[in-house]
């Protein structure tokens, strides 16, 4: 059975970097070979849960600006899977979750920047799924739980986002400096995970320290709850990587 993952997609620049974090991502290819990958990306927002449904190669979306020209020449030419998309649709509908399909959209940088390092051959089918940041954490968790059993079929489920994500507060001139408030927010999160305190996690907006600056908008945080919901509820969540960029951009990654 393959675990579920919350992975930080961080800054697009990581695609052309060689860092502790990118080397961590590259280890996936040697450790786990899934049959397919289902990835919920913070960079695709829809009111109704939307599933990419195609068998051909995705276009690579460059949904960022101001980065080195080299980034805009890279492609991640993974194929989709209508079969997996149909299975997802069936599971969601079975749990009363409204869904629709998309046959045109490419892979945004919330997906391909991670997969570029994890599975560089692009030889694993990918199904991309949207998020709705206005749903409650409980509803996000329920979305993940609806497809939890796919892990038994060697399908990897990834929530792609960032726990601490406030671009206005990044320290671009001091990229190696870490802001204590960002660490404290992640520490709180991990403490509640360790103690399986779902109630506190679901009410993070009222309870977590520095929440207003750590999560100014929820779109990058909700993939965490989806990944958690899709994992084994009886297992202990495991931190598999933790680092920070530009003061507060968190690269916290969790296996569920």
C-alpha cells in the first residue's frame, strides 16, 4: 500500500535548483513506483471538484512570472488517465461529493515542479484535481477520505501546497534566514498531528499561532487536509522533510 503525501511545491525556481529539498524529491523515484499519481494542486481552484480526464500528454502551464528564462523552456510531458479519472469520479459521487471533468487543462506548477524531480521520466499517468479553498477543513478531509482506498491499488495521492505561504513577507535578500513565527506555526501543526487532534486541526483558524500571517489565504493549505484525509487514519503521520526558504516559505512534507 502506498502512503499519501502532503508535499510543498515552494517556489518554481526549485525546478532548476540542486538543494536539500530537490534531492529529497529525487529520492522518490528509487523508493516508490506508483501505478498512477493523483495530485490535488493549490494552483487550480474550482467551486466544484474538477478532475483532469485525458489519456494524451498534458501541456505544461507556466503560471508564474519574473523567473529565469530557462524555466519557461522546461516541459513535463506526463500522460493523463481517463480510467483513473473515472474511478475518482465514481468514488467522489459515492460519498456525495459533486464533481465534473476537464479534458483540456494542462499541469500547473503546483503539480509539474514536484513531479519533474520525483519522476523525471514522466512515465507515470497523472490525474490532476482542483481544490476549493472556501470549503471547511472537515470537508477537505472528507474529499481525501473518499479516495483513501485507492492507495491499496498502488495509486499515489499527493496534496500539493505549502503550510506557511505568505509571499509578501518573504526575505528575498536573506534566503537562508528562518522566521521563528513560521517555525512556531508548523510546530503547532505537527504537535496536533502527533496527538491525532483532528478537532484542533479543523479549527486551526482560531487556534494556531500566527495563523493570519502563515495562512493569509487557504488555497495552499487545504491540500494538507486532503492528503491527511486520504491517508491511513490509524497510522502516525510522519515528517519526511522540513526546511524553509526566504524566511518563512515552508517546505514541510508529511507522509500519511
